[in-house]
C-alpha cells in the first residue's frame, strides 16, 4: 500500500480537539438563534459600526502594507543590532494588553499629547474620531503583517536575488520582480490576519476612540444594554465579511494564475518571433526532444553537435579576457585568500568541498557580502595607504577594475550551483528578465540546448538537466565578457553529465566570453578548461595549463585532489637513481633517462638524499609480467633481469622490473584494476591477462622508464600563498615561496 502523508493518531486527536474547541462556541450559539432579537439588524448604528470597523481595518491594512512589507524584508535580510531592535519593537504590541496599548497611544495622540495637539491645531482630531480607530488598529494589527512578511522573505533563497543582480536588475527591480512576487502568498496571509485582527480590535480602540462606535465597541455597548439576545445578529456582519474575504482571496489567486499563464505565453511568443527574425545557428548543441511534453526525453536527447560543425563561426571574436583576481574573504573559521592571473579562455577552479570555490565565484560576480572589504578599501583610500588597498579584493577584467562596481553593472554572467531559477516565472519569462535581454539570442540558445519546446514551463516542471540548461540560457541572454559556472554538472547523473560536458564544450567554442568553471570533479577541468587552478582550504595550491598540472602536480595534495594516480614522493640517491623505501620495507631504486627529470630533480649528489621529488608513473606504463603466487608463472618473456623481493637496482633500459604485493583488486570492463605495494609506496595499474589476480598475490611489474616523469616537489605549505608564477611552475616551488612583499591578513 502506498505511504500517505499522515499524522500519528495521538497528534491527530489533539488537532481535532483544538478544531472542535474553536467551532464549539458557534455551535453552542445555534439553539439561541430562535430567541435572538433580530430587530437589532434594522438598527442603523450596527451597520455604521460595521462600516467603521471594516473601513478602518481596510485603511489600516493598506497603511500596514506600505510600511510592513519593506520592514519585513529588512528584518529578513539583516541580522545586525538595528534589525534585532526593530524586531523587538515590532513584536512588543503583541505582548501588550490591548487596553495598555490604548493608554500608550493616548500618550502620543491624546488631546493633550504632542502629536494630538499638533493635529488638532491643524483641524484633525485623532481621539474619539475615525482616525483614532484606524491608528489603534494599525498599532495592534501591524505585527501580524510584519512578522508574516519577514517569514515569507526569509524563506526565499537569497541566491535568487543574487542571480537577478547578475542579470542587471537594480535593487528596486529585484524586489518588485523577484522577492515580492515570491513572498506574495505569505505577505497576503499576514495582511489578511492583520485585517481580521483590526476588525476585531476592541481594547486599544475603546481607549482611543470610543466614538464613532466600531463593531466590537457596539457589541460591548449592546451587550450591556440589551443582553445576550441582541448579540447573535451582531455576528452577521462579521460572518458576511469573512465569507467575502475568502471569496476575494480565491478570486485574486485564480486571477493571478490566469495572468501568469498569459505572461508565460506572451514571453514564449516574443521568443518565437525573435527566432523567426534571427539567423538560426548552423548546428544545434542539443537535438530538440521528439516527445515534446516529456521532460526526461529532452535530457536523453541532449547530444552535442558534430565537431566538424561550423558552430565556431557564431563567435566573432575568441580573444580571451585577461583576468587578474585577488579574492579575500573571512567567515568564522574560514579565510579565503586567492590570487589568480590568467589569460585563458577556459579556466577551471578545482578543489574539495568547502575549500572556497563558490565563494570565489560569488566575489567575482559581486554577489558575496563584501562589506568588510569595501570598508577596508574606503579606509585605504582615505589614508592613501597602499598596504590597506592590498587588503581589499581586486577584480580586473582586461585591466578594468570591477571590485567597486555593483553586480548588476559588472556584466558577468553567473550560473550558481543550484541554478537559482525563479520558481514563479516560466522558462521564457526568466530568460527575458534581464532589462537588456536579447530575445533573438535567448531563442537561439533555447533551441540549441533543446529547450525551445519547454518555454512556457516553470522550473518545477523541468528535469534537473533541463533546469541546468535553462540557467545557462538565462545567463547567455545578455552580453558578458565572463561566464561563471558553479559546479555545472554536479547534480546530474553520469550519462547526462558527460552529455552536458560535451554541450558545454561546444558552447565554449561558440561564445565570445571567457568561462570559469568551478568543480570538485577533475574531469570537468579536463574537459572544460585549458587552465586550472587547484584550491584547498581557501588557498591556491597550483595554477597552470591543465595538461601540465595533471602531468606534474606540484604536491601530493594536488595529485590527490586531481585524482592523478601513481604520483610517488621519492628521493635521489647519491649515484643519481630515483629511490624510495628502505631496507626494512623494501628499498626500490630506478634509473630513468635524465631528460625525464625536471631541473631541480637532478640535485648534486651531496644534497641528493634531502632532495624531495615527485615521480609519476603513468598507469599504462605499468605492466604485470609475472604472477608469483598463488601459481608462479611468467606471463611474458623478457630479457630484463627478474624482479626480486630484495632491493632492486635497475640499470637504465626500456623496462624496469619491480616486485609488488597486490593489496586490493576490483574488476573493470577489460580485466582488473590492481593496487599494489611496491616497497613502501602504492602503485595502481590495469591487468588485462586471462588469469584472475587476487589480493595477496606477488607480482613482477615492468615499468616503462621512458614514460616516467620526475620533478622537485613543492612543500605543501609553500604552495599556499605562492605567487601565480610560482604555482604555475612547480620547479620554482622547490624552495618555499617568500611571502608577497605587501601581503596582509585578509579582511
Ligand atoms: N554564510 C556563511 N557563513 C559562514 N561560513 C560560510 C558561509 N558561506 C560559506 N561558508 C564557509 O565558507 C567556506 C567556503 O564555502 P564555499 O561555498 O565557497 O565552498 P565550496 O568550495 O564551493 O564547496 P562546495 O563544493 O561544497 O560547494 C566553507 O567552509 C563554508 O562552510
């Protein structure tokens, strides 16, 4: 049986009990209907009182909305002392007995109070007047609306407004087009509560404005003079008002839905018209789905264009932007301090989770909180001290300083990790949200990425892959020099991820913009970047051409982060061999061609034993030539000397033979993948023979020495804070990098 959402029995019983209690007074009043004095309904005073209450409550609600919605937004987005004080002030009227609220109001607007005197001098009476009723209602009802607005805004992902900023929307536009529509339901609920509370307001009103009678005051007076029988008819206006409110709310909601459906159709039509006008690109990045309604079909059919397509012709200029970034930021327990200089068209930032990749992108896009940095910069300008300027961020694109420019003016496209699609807008509407969105461009990219049949859909009706591509189209809607992609493939499954990578690669050839891809997956860097920045714990460990960094990671940490196998810390022996291990755990020494050793890895003999080097043995340069146990037999005849368990000294030749102990094994499509202990290091290699190798087996491995690489290892700590030139060139890191002359603690 399918699981249905439901409450445990005990909780259900409690819920029913409370609901029954709320209904009980109404039911208890039913028998009294017969004896009710219905003549009260013909009393004009009752309807005047109802008018005062409803008219006052409506006016009060409008006043509350005007101030309460922005106040709720402020409270939702700020946590400082001012926000905390305001939150306390807003909640205070809830805790005050209404009569006390009335007394407090009299101190402000009473006939002898400063404000009351001021207004009565101007001919406007505040007490014992309609104005007094409204003011009392505003005081007691406002907290309901403000608190509801704050909750509604706080529930919104701030990332949505950040993305809106990168689309060029100014603060007022972001508020009106993104925050307000998304929080509208919560705000409306709060305003309705405030309206109902204002209608029922008695305590403060009776103190401030006994006349004209509001409905609660009229009820109180009628009860005193005519008793319980006159009460039931007085309920009638309230019930009528409640019914009217419910009908109004339903009407507004369906009108909203109709309007948003019309908006989606209009936006789609605009794109279709634009596409007809526009020149259609030669090759699509993705075939449109055959089944136009099925979300998953579109993903399945995301196929890249042929590499021979003239897709590149669409980009008029493929010059890379020159980037100069110095990004510093502090969170409690985390400090980011990153310097990147690059002229690559395709850059990747790779590192483990939490190392500061997304924060770096946000700083470049201008959407991370930067108050501290800006303050430091202003201070520096005031004092004309360059050292302080160093403490601030530096974002230069083609030499243009952007660190002081707002996100909306930076012209940097940003696709965040969760895509941040606006849930209230259809795909077409959000792609056209940027004030300067180019409809023709959106239409072409939507078609190229297989989204042209989904333009009227909202994000909730799109699959993850489609959402990713939708965010991409939205980012491409306006011209930008730089496109920031945060973990573009992380939420997708493996086949879709490789399809999307292909589509992104194709896209990179077409657009005239530099892309920065952030990822924890080295494969993304491999496929989507010419240059790579490896980060950890808020620092750059290494930067360089992707191929170079993968070939010669500066440290073991970098090798691990990039998942480069068989990188071993080794030392040089006095006679120039590469060695690891010792007599107790197996001494291994290799002699390799000196042209495979970077300068610095060939240290003079007297320093050799201290020289730390890294040796990379490509996994396909390791071959299993003999399995010694469980059934010793040779797999291949070789003229090289046989491997032994003792120290292995190998003369320079095509293959070096090493003795290995299999530590673990897992199957692959072609055979097995082996992890073997060689001395005190671990080597990995594929085994494609016909036998099955088990853990514990002893092997002889032949290593193709011509394919080895050896270079001086950088000190792990030295890479952090090294200059880009040093990290780009591992050899320069053989000695620890001197700290930059004017480096300062990040602000
Ligand atoms: N608002 C915040 N307050 C405090 N710390 C934060 C805040 N936002 C991020 N951090 C911290 O800053 C560090 C960097 O975060 P960032 O989101 O840049 O990581 P990341 O490298 O992108 O990780 P992932 O790949 O998991 O997204 C993390 O250690 C995180 O805990």
